């Protein structure tokens, strides 16, 4: 059966937090709303369903501050260590 034109699809964002860190002074709690806004702009005519965000790093201990990781995790962002 063919998909309906406006059927929602799950959205997955893989974020390399080592190469694209949160800028100094920015609130980690605003990451999810900003990604949602960007997706809405990209997919104007195609709504998306559940959003899953995974932040990967080859060294999570390099992310500045335990508070940043705690806040990201509290928003539903998964934090994953990438080997190599």
C-alpha cells in the first residue's frame, strides 16, 4: 500500500557533539526546540512524527561540565560514546 502524501515519518538526528559543540553561553535546554524549529522549516509540507536525537562523541568526558550532559539528557537526547 502506498504512503499517503502527508503521513508523518519519524525523525532521527545524529549530532556529532565533538565537532559541533554547544557554543559557550548557550543553554543546553534549548537544543531540542532549535532542532525542532529547523526540521519544521525544512519539512514545511511534510510533518514529522516522533523526534529522536542522539549526540555522539569519541570522548564524552570532553564535553564541558557535567551540568551540560545532565541537561541534554533531561531533554531526551541520548548521549553515546563513539569508538574511533
